[in-house]
C-alpha cells in the first residue's frame, strides 16, 4: 500500500538554513546539508529546500547545497524558490535535486511547466501554489506571497495538471505561520479536482493537523517546517501518531 | 570491476551516480558514459531512465551504436545489467507512452499506463510503497519482504511471462516492480532514492 509522506521543509537563504532544527548537538545549526541528513536519518520521506535568497548574486549558493546534500541523503530531494526557467531546472536536477518546485514562473507562463515536464518528465515537476482566500474564492499569489495574480486557485490547479505537473504543493497563505492547521477546505477542493498528488502546506502546529491534512484534506503528503525544527516533534513521532490514527506511513 | 552507468542524456542521473559512489567504497571503477568502447569493456551496466518511454528510447537511438552495444552486452556476452524505472520499462517489446514505441525487446511484454480505476488512484504513483518479493532474486539479498521503496511513475511493465517477475507492489493493481531474467535485472522503484534498503540493493548488484 502506498504510504502518505511526511516532508520537512527547510528555508535556505544564501546557502544557510534560516529556521532550522535547534538541537544542542548540532555542529553547525545553519548548515542545510547537516540538517537534511538529520531529517533523512530520522525517517523523513522526502526533504524540501525552499531557497529564499533575495539577491541574484547569491543565488548560486543553493546549487552547492543541493550538490552536497544529494551525496549524503538518499531520499528524494525537492528544491524550490527562485526557479525561473528551464535552465534553472536543468541546473538543479544536475546538482542532484530529484524534483523542482515552480511557483511564480508557472503563474507567469504555464509553458514553463509544459516544456519542463516534457523535457525532464512530470515526475520531477512540482507546481507550488500559494493561495489566499479573498471573499468566496482562493486566489493565487506570486513572489513569495507579495503579488496577487487574481487567478482562481482551483482553476489554476487544473491548468497545472493539464500542463504536465507531477504534483501540486499547495500552501494556504492564510494559515502559513499560524500553527492552527491546514486550510482543509482548500486542500479538499483541489485534491478532488485533480488526479495528481497534492502536498498540503501551511499552518501545522501539532500532529493532529498532519492527520487532518491527510484524512480530511485528502493530501498524499504533508509538508511542515516549524513543528520539526524546534524539536517540538520528531518525524518519527509524527509517523507513530499518524500510524495510531490508522493512516498508512513508512515506519 | 568496471561498472558503467549509461549517460544518454535522458533525465537526471546524478542521484544514481551518487548512490553507486556511496556504496562502492573504492571497490569498483565507476564510469558515467555513453562511449561504446567503455561500455564494451564494462563488467556491469546500469541503465537509468527518466521521462517518457519514447523520449528514453529516442535518446538511446540518437547515440550511434549504443543500442547494438547494449544488445550485445546483454544477449551475447550475458553480463549483468540493471535497469531503473524507465530503464526497466525499456526491456519491453513495446511502450505506449506518448505514442506506440518499440522497446529493446529483452524481456517480452508491454509498458502501458497504470489503471487508475477512473481516477480513484492518483497518478503518478509517487511515494514509498512496500514490495512483495515473489521470487528469490540476487538483488534482494538481505532485503526483507515488504520493505519500502520509493516509486514515481505512471506507466507499468507487464511482462508476458510471469516467471520473470521478482517483486510486485500494491497500488490500483498488483504493479510489477522488479524483474529478473538471467543476467537482466530491473526495478521500477528507485533504489538510489530508497534510503538504506535501496542502497543495499545497489550493493547487491555491485556484488553479483
């Protein structure tokens, strides 16, 4: 039986982890490679790096991080943030990323998704959708949540599936950072519309939220950052909890 | 021992390279190549594959003499070859992804889309799934039945002869996820991304 995945996400800026695991025995708390290794040894089903490097001159730092991580972690590695072109995707894949997540570029021009999925295969193209509820619909935001594209998130999800995306990483901007749980309504609506797997993101504050994302939101995978980083819960604790709720996970 | 990973410019093979380099610990001379001479002098070959069946076959065919060399390696010299993902799928006679495409024909069968039962099951089949080992295969040495492996695919290999199947995995149907026919080995899952169990399989292939 296919297991639901737990994906810890690390924010990386100028090659350093911004928010990360706060363990005393960490040699270098800012080293993304070391943190990714801790997660993969601890049972993470996949690792996600979100590159939030702002300046263009430091953008290349992520390539080294990916290169080093892929030599040490033998679980899938997804990298997103600032991916603009086929060339960016190619570079990340060559450095050892298994999947690349595309956000703003996919909104600007869906051909990036179409072309990259043809060239590299749908299996490595994840479209990251940042959605915020305005009135009675969810709209897609770009540039790290700063700009409203005005696009309807549900229609956009369908369009991305049709363009060849292999997975959708859906983040509720209303919930992100709140620790009150995923936007289940949003997850459920999108996952019932598309036939590709959905990764739920944004709002996890406790283990029950992970269970809700899978059971109620129909997500195939759940992504979380802060509950794992500050030692509040380990990945294995999360898995044991989900298992106790009858949710299939890899233990 | 000389092991070659076929680099035919189809998809991302850095993870495959990394996993073999991690495991080999100086035991093996690893080449990442599409050079006919180098492949000819190899003891073992790994054939990765990402993207569509058609794009992988087209990429193999675009390198002059490559398919002939692989055919000879497998069918005449009878040396061990491991196909991963689409690398395994290409063993078939024919694939139906994008359009009907002739495969390498090493193991009789076809590659078609996984039956997702009218949308009941998501495709691609992505994530960790348990393998049911149905036949003793040398590449499963010290790997327990029902171990988890990492999958990502929408198409499946359906061999004509069930005897070549060494493992299946349960999704919408029983999906063939590993085959063995004499010197030919293949996994639909990605050992290079399946953590310690996957690395064990890599190790088993190296030690064949």
